[in-house]
C-alpha cells in the first residue's frame, strides 16, 4: 500500500484541546488565571461538566480520546488489574513500555474503543499530542500513532521522534521534582508553539499540562504553591494565544480549554489490600479475592463470601458506599450498580466491587471544603482524586474560537466523554458512531436545531440503602449519561464524629 497523504479538514477548521490536569472550576479567578477569565467572557463556558469514575488521570485520558466510559474502553485505573499481563497481575498505565507490551502479553487491545487519533487517521487527518504528563498518559491519547506524540521523557523508540526531540532539547533533570513540574509544562507548550501549531496538517492538537495537578498533590488545594502553578498555566495560555495571532490562525482554530478531574483534600487511610487481610481475620473466611486501589476482583459465584465482605466494608468508617458489577449487584444488599457509574460494561476488566470512600465537609488549612478518605498509601499527598465526590468529578471546560458562541454559559450536563465527538464535528468528520458522548451543540454557533433543551434532560436518583442517605444522581441527555451528584450523609457525619471523638 502507498503512504496515505494527510489533508486539511473537511470544514477547513483545526482544533486545539488544551488540558490543564486537575484544575477545578472554582480555581479559575482573576488573581491566578486572568487569561482564562478573559476568554470566559468571550467564549462558551460549560458550567455543568463532569469527569468519569474513577476520576484518575489515565482513565480520564482514555475517556477523552475514545468518547466513552471505562465500561466500554477498558482502562479501569492508573494501576490496572490484568492477571494475564504479569506475575502480580498489575499494569502501570503511566508506563508507556508496559502499555505497549499489553497486547503482546494478553492478546487484547489496551483500548477497546477507537481513539480520536484513530478516527482522524481514517479520514486521512492527523492528531498530534504534546504533553508534560506521564509517557503512558500521553500515549493513550493517540495510542496507535505514537509518531505524533511528544513527551519530554521518551521518544517511544521512534527515529522520527528522536529527531524532533533533538531539535526541541531536553526538559529539566527529572530527579529534581521542584524544577521538573514547571519545565515539563514549558517544554510541552514550546513544542506545541514551535513544532505543531505552524503545521497545517495537524488537524487536531492536544496540549496536556501536568499542572496544577502535581503541585496540588504535594502542596494541597488552595496552597500558595498551587496558586503559582495556576499562574504558570495561565501564562502558558497567554503565550499560545500570542502564537495563534502571530501565525494568523484566529479564523480557523477552535480552542477547547478543559481539565480531566478536580481534587479533594486527602486523608490517606491505607490500602484496601491490607483491609482485605483484616477482613479475612475478623470474619474467619478465606475470601479468595484480590484488591487493587479501591477495586476488588475475584469469582462472582462466591456470593455468601462477598456479602460477608460487603457487610464488613459497609461498617468501616472510611467506606462511603459500595458499587457492584451485574449480576452481583442484584444479589448483594446495599450496593449500587457499578454500570450506573462506569457505563454499560462490555468487557471482563471491571471489578466485582468498588469501594467508594467516605468524605466530610471539613476545611483544609487553606479554607477549601471537603476531605476524602482515600484508600491509598500515598501519605505524602495532601490532595488527591479518584472518588465520586463532586470535588473530584467536576473539571473545567470552555470553548473559544470561530465555532463557539461568545459570552455564553450553558448548564446542560456535559462531560469529558463529549470532547472527542465535538472535536470531530468541528473539523467536519461526520457519521462517526460508537461514542457514549455527544457533540456539544449547545455551545456552538448555528446549531440551535441540534442543541439540547433543559426540559429534555432526565434525572434519576439511585440509592444504596433503604434510608436514602447514600446515593447518586444520573442525568440523561439524549442518551448520554453523566454522574451529576453523589451523597453519603450518614457515613460522612459518622466519620466526622469518630474523628472528633478520637
């Protein structure tokens, strides 16, 4: 076969997706992010924008690029359980070497849905990625086309990327964490400005910045360090806009400013693996199960054992609620269906049980509300994410450019699963199917006949207990669903009281 010639998009437009990892909407203010604030006045703000569960970066990257939930695309965590992959069954999705070996070892595709890069390539168009995040997270965006992924940590073993890296130069020494965060961010921005924006063959471009996520992990939400990281991101956006103007791209480039998840103040309560061992001793049961992060895997037929464990977990002060895979959900008491949160499950990678940690409304040292009791041993983290608490599940989204309405705010539920379908629509690639997400017509000019109306949005509340104190709210927007709220009052109150008593 001859080499495919890439071309300009059918619409004549290009799209730039700028991802700011871990940015919460309430952090966008005139003090730290004046450029963002200025654009919000002249673009479209998607006020009710939601992440996916678990709200972890690599899960979010997979949802962003496939336009689907984990129940369909198959990336279940930053640390994934895959017994056929390794001796301990663990796959680190941030490590590009491991995820590139996944299919060879297991016979399965890592991503079970096509990526944005795959769909563009089918139309002879191109997705490029410039990212300061982990090499694995960057690669997930355009997994089958690594030659179009730039990350300061690796050239993915490709000679053409080696040449680009040589032209770009290295980022800062990665052993110096305090320097690394800023330098990786600036490296990605300069790669976009100098190598990717000028090339009109780059139809859709993704710039992914690791800040303020990394700083918030180590310094906390609302800290002076986090605010400085937000100012860095805002400065980067200002430089990008200057480059867009200098290159004369204002009339052909649509820009989407997004984040993947939010953050909550963290109280690391230890690993679920250790708690599973504790449950075995206290219940005097074998419990032939495996715990990875907040998930439990094993044989679904041991219903009696699983019910005993579910009862034990529900009694722990750090457990907010339980989610169970079908048909186990119908057999267990006091568990919500996992599919309501991760979408219809089309693969075997989903856990039997997911433990949703409890949270309180306590304030952190910088006056930010919300403490989540994460099942994790990363005790150095002052902030974290991954739960279904609203602080974790509410990222930022706005659109700016010739296709977006100016000075518009919409509160129709939307989410990160809608980014890929919207980007394809903007560049004129139509007729694509297999998405869980939808095109965000309500923010686009001249699309009133397709825009969602408030009275067509359907809401449903699901409860995990008879007291209706633990539950979630799901919004249905023309068949696309979003986890829009969660509540766990009794557990939170009990945990607060226990903490004060202690």
